[in-house]
C-alpha cells in the first residue's frame, strides 16, 4: 500500500497544506468575512435591528460555520 503525498487537501472544510499550515484557508476566508462584515456594518446605522440580524444569518454565519 502506497500513500501519496499531496501539496494541500481539504479536511473537515479546512484547507491544509503538506506542512499542516492553515495559511491557504485563512487567505480564502478573509475576503469573505470582510464582505460579510461590511454588509452587516453598513446596515446597522440606517435600519432597525432586524436587518443586520438577517444579513448576519444569511451571509456571515454560513461562512463561519
């Protein structure tokens, strides 16, 4: 039985490289989190509390989960 070495893999939703480094994963997540933060933050001051909560549930929570 041979085990093939890979440069990176996805394990439980995390991108891990061959040195067990999460750098690739965090580089992909940061733009998504920033976009979600902007969507939630931009609605806080111009609407009632339900709108930012809706953006959080629809946009931010699935990224983190």
